[in-house]
C-alpha cells in the first residue's frame, strides 16, 4: 500500500527512514520527554518501535508518522494515528498520539500535526471516532487534546502498560467523533 504522507503549514509527516533512528532514540531517552511514561526507553526498544511503525505504515498506509520541519528538514518526533495494542476498556479504537523532542515543545507543532492526522483519519480513512489518552496529570498533552477539538469523556482507567502503584497508571480518555469534528469546521 502507498504510504500516506502530508504537510501542514510548518511540518511534513512522512514514513520513517534510517536517519531517524538516532534522534528518535535521543528523544525517547530524554527524561523530560518521557516524564509521563514509566521510564525512558532504551535504544533497542526505540529501534524496534521505529521498525514496527515503519512496517505498519507500509502495510496500511497510515500510522505514527515521523515529523520534520519544512524549513530545515529537522526530525522533531512523531505524530499520527495508531490502533492501541494494550487491552484498554474502550477498544477497539484508533488513537491520535504524539511525542516531540524537548527542543520543539511550546511551538504549536503537536497541535498542528495532530490536526493534520485527524484530517487524514476522518476524511481519508473515514473513521467514525478518534480517541486520545494520557496520564491524568499530563496537563501539556491534555491541553493539546483540547486545542485539537477533543473532549474529555470524563472516563478514567488504569493503563495496563503502567506498573500497579505508579502515580502514572491512572489515565484519562478524550474523544472526538467525525460528526463533532465536522461541526467544528474541521
């Protein structure tokens, strides 16, 4: 299948390449970036995720895309759509997610790219709903969810991928239906 790639005003969302391995591993090892995950991610796990996401995009045309700036072609992280593999209480679903290198926080890139991913999800893939979730205390990601038009469902759940007893285990769920997205003016 042909990989879907797209641009926003300042970013290009594309298939992964080998040159992304090093900067992707660096952002996954950054404790600031990984503050709302159980731990930073080791290089081998980072490389495996990149390979898996690359295969998913090759197979179905969409997924978690590598994100880069248009003005300098700099890799800044990833943004995209995925089908969660964890046993979540609201499965099956498609999630919009992102992770950007710390140097690129606060520039509106996550919101901009996530809006583009939502457009792909609703217009090209014809998804009826897209969700997003994060640790309850991750206010930065929750703010992005709200900026892109998602609504807090009021549902919390214990994420099975986070160790029992961790303060990060309790997650909140945001939702956006195709109908609501269109009503907002897409």
